[in-house]
C-alpha cells in the first residue's frame, strides 16, 4: 500500500483526477490517497490558494499527484505550482516528450527529455518598482543550483540510456548569469562519459521546429525551460498529451502541464491523457513499473483504436475514454 497525496485543482482538475484514479485502481495498484484541494475555490474558504495542510500532506507522504490549478494572469495570487516547488525544493522539472500512437503531428520519432531548473532565474519572483513607469525583475542564477540540475540531467541520461545532453542558454548576451549556468554544466559533464553539446536558446527553438530528432536530453535554466518544454509539447500533439514531474531530493510531485480549462469544466469533455501519463511516470518512480507498463499499453491501444477526445480529433467524452482504457487493462 502506497500513501500518496492527491491535489485536486480547479476547472477540469477534479474530472481528470477522478478519471486517472479509476484507471490506477483498475490496474490493481494499492494506493491510499490523501485528497487535498488547492486553487481559487480554496481562497474563498481558507484565504490562501495553497493551504499549509497541502504542504504538510506532501511532506508526510513524499509523493503527490496533482491536477491543474488556475493561475491568474497579471494579478491575483501567485502560481500554486511555483509555491509548491519552492516550499518542497523541487528543483528539477522533468518533461519527457515523445509521440503517442495515432496522435497526428508534424514529426514522427520525436523523443526529447526536457530538464528544467525549477527554483531560481526570473521565476524567483524578485521584482520591484523603480518609478511609476519602470519595473525591474532580477535574474538570479547560482552555481549550486546550476550544478545540481546539471547532475540531475546527466544522472537521468545515464539511467535511461540516453546518448547526450545539450545545455541551452543565452550566454552570448547574459554573459554572467547564463555564463555561470553554462560553466556549471561543463564542470558536471566532466564526471560523465556522455557528450555535452551547447546551443543558444533562440537557435535551439529554430532547430526544434526544423528537425526535433537531432535532440536527446535538453538542460535549461528556469525561464527557457518553461518556454522550450511547451514548444516540445507542441511537437507531439500539444499540452493535452504532455506529462510533467517536479522532483527534489526528498519529495516529488507529478502533474500534467496544461491549464485548468474552466471553459469546459463539468462538461465531460476533458482529456485525461496528460495526467495519466504523469501518473505512469509516478508509478515508475515508486517502483510499480509493471502497472505503469500495463496502463501505458491500455492507453496506447485505445488511441490506436481511434478512440480519442475532441482535442485530439476524436469525439468521445472523458468518461468514455476512461472506460475504454479500463476495459483494455
């Protein structure tokens, strides 16, 4: 029996959470779910989007599966995702991106892993107002955080039989901050028998849309990692099929990377694939590898049978899609 925190967000979050839980239960994995809520709806009751009880639950259980939480744009509360990463020191954002069967994309054979530093850079949120018409944001890069994420990328590459790591920066312009990140990656690479390639982030984006098959593991600071990981998701069918994980030394939170889609909430139209793929990664992480393989096979067989939700060009509901996966287990 595994004890795992389930963070139900808002919008379509509760729907896709329920769908994934049904599939995991049908696979035979024994999990005691500690269900927690977060997001805009919680503010009305508890005054904050991420109550301390949620953090305490993850610290107790060490592992969490999380559905999307709406983040206001330009105002309102700070991203729950960013708060979780900071509170739990989830320094590595892991985003494997590869083609799913019968999901139409521009490219075949895409298999890229994005490793994004998760705790600093512009996402540290160090901002201030100079005057009424001028704002400043501080880009903070440290050697300790840069070497830590570089080591994570190389360890992942070795463990998963990847061929090389490419570090992505803008060190020609941000010579000090990105220069430090690049230098840290070079230092860590000396400890591994894997090549380290280097590329500027703008060129990387161009190369990704021209020929994504030339890349393997991408190592990036926080902001570039956020942008490039969504670009890579677009190569495999969009955020609706993109998995994600935030991993630290003590805790790990697995979550889809798409938004909460409040416009279709409660209409049984949501696609649970991204959250299910994240849950499969979670099962692998806790040692339930066979169950993960079984669920992945059932998902892929469902897609091969042309049973898809509307966002993937199909017409089935979230509940129908879920039941089809369960029937193949």
